[in-house]
C-alpha cells in the first residue's frame, strides 16, 4: 500500500469517475486504474463499484477511504510541520467565497495574502453556499469564506467577525428621510432580495421573521443574484433592500444618504472560514485567517 494509491482512491471517490480522477491527479487513466487495482488485490477486497455511474465505494471501500483520509492528513502534516519550522509557507490553496463577500473582501485580501505568502499559489472561485459544500465534499476546494452557521456537519467553521446589516432605501421611499429603521416597520412588499440559494436571502427572511412568498410590487417583482443589481433597482424604484456592512465603502458618495441603520438591535451575520474537518493545510489557513482579519480591520 502506498500514498499514491490512497490519493488515487480518494480522487475517484471524490469525483465519481476514473477519467476525472486521472485528470485531477495529472496521470493517465490506465496508470491510475492499475494502482487502484493493485491496492484491491493487496487488500483482497473490491473498493469501488465500477458498474455504477458515478463510481461509488463499496462497503469495504468506505472503510478504507475513511482511513485513507486520516493517513493522508498525517502524511501532509509532516511537510507542513517542517515548513513551519523553516519559517516557510508554500503550496496551493483553492479558496471559494460567496457572492455577497467576494466583491468586497477579495480584492484587498488577495493583495494582503500574496504579500504574506508569496510562495503560495492562490486559486479563487466565487460560489453560492450549496455549491461550496458540494465542492468541499468532492475535494474541489480547500477552504471557503462564508456566512457563519450555514454549512452542514462535517465542515468546520471558524467565526472571524460580525458584518452588520443596513437598510438601503430608494430616495422615493418614505424611509429616506429617516436615520434608522426598525425591523418590524419593514414592509415585505417593499423589500427586494437575492435569489434562492444565497444564504444572505435566508438570513434576511429570518431577520424579518417571515418566509411567506412576496406579492408582486405592482406590475413587477425583483430577485437577483447580485447585491449591486438590487441596489441599482432600488435607486430607480420606490423599494428597499438590506445590505451587509462590507458593501458600505463601495457605495457611491451620492448614494450614501440611502443607507439606514437598523435600530434596536445588532443585526448582523458572522464571517467565517469553512474547511473540512479532515483538512490538512493548517499553516495556510492560519495565514488566511490573519489576512482576513487584517483586511477587515483596515476596511
């Protein structure tokens, strides 16, 4: 049994395909298949059910895969520990961020993180939370910047800081002349939200203590996958939306008066780093954490 064999086995289990696994491991498919076949012969059991599409682990395969994750974690920790002793951090970090964080945090984060870790190759994707969970389970990403308490068990979240909510109102809305707004005053028929799948949508619905469907705003009804789109719609209608604090520095000066504080309560979301519980790149995650906190503090 070799480390290579275990890595190939995990790659197939994560991708559900020998061809996809071979591409991920940068090896030909026959070579990868042969290594896994040799492992099965050594153990005397079939590890993967090749008759199914996607390929799935057998009962024995599930046990071996569980142990393989632990072995590979310990194996890679050796390199991390030695690199830390040398004061050097290198490697490849595949990072995802949700769309309500990515445009506002990542531009400064990339600059700060690459300054801290110039030897680290940083790969970034923008994804909604359900896609992040799926990608993490299939080992397509290493870590993600998410809203706290939105990932299932098996994924660990490290809460970093609070990101407060604000109301963004149209100049034509009655709230425009106000400095703050109470949650109970918000008319759900004046509120436009992100489309389904965005955790910020669910958090705002929870905040407003309702999950009923929206009625049409006269002859139109808006949902969008972009906060910027929602804000531009608000600018040209009589509606409102709710935005997180990290968007405020990016609001144009002429629109600053449309931002209203939510009164009587610290309504916010947590910004967190999510990783799989069997994750191994501890040193990179520590540097990522420090970089996010630094950028958020400077922000």
